[in-house]
C-alpha cells in the first residue's frame, strides 16, 4: 500500500470524483457513498434470501472440478 504524506508533492486521485487523496482508490466521501449504496442493495434482498445467506456462510464450500 502506498501512502503519501500531507506535505508530499505527489498525490493520488479518487477514481470516482478526482479528489486528491493520500492512499487507496477512493476519497472518504466516495467511500461513504459506495458503502451506503451497497448497504441499501442488501436491504432490498427478501428476508428468505438473507436467512439463506446466513445459513450458507457457516458451511464449507467446494469447487467442482471439470465443470461438473
């Protein structure tokens, strides 16, 4: 991870809005917007699917070989 100091002549740009940032890909405002957006997507999932997600996260998952 690259982190530039406050007094550095070099800075990064937020990938969404172009704001100057010291590290990462997004500025705080854009991170907050993304977080809020993704959180609202989860709220739109029916309760039955949410229960299914919770049940499945406790199980071990296996990849099938050979596309079967």
